[in-house]
């Protein structure tokens, strides 16, 4: 593998960075809101599943013990 001198490397990095298309402020805000909504949805889902499984385990254990 050929070595690249630091000056060429920095030029390559700058040329690649110039090709990056950054999201607009609006796109960033929408994406952030979508992430928060999905976190809330996932949290509620796992809370409901956890409560249902806990209830099921408790009823089985209490059913066997009684």
C-alpha cells in the first residue's frame, strides 16, 4: 500500500468533505422529533409488554402456590 503524504491526505479530506450534503435545520428538527416520538412509542410498548409478562408470571406462580 502506497503511503500518502500528510499534505495530500488533507487535500483529499477537504475534497471529500466538500461533497457532503448537510441536512437543513428543518430536516434536522423533523428527524429529531421523529426520534423522540419513536422513543416514546417504544417505551410505552415495552412498559405494556413488561406489565403483561409480570402479571402472567405472578398469576402462574400464585396459581401454583395456591
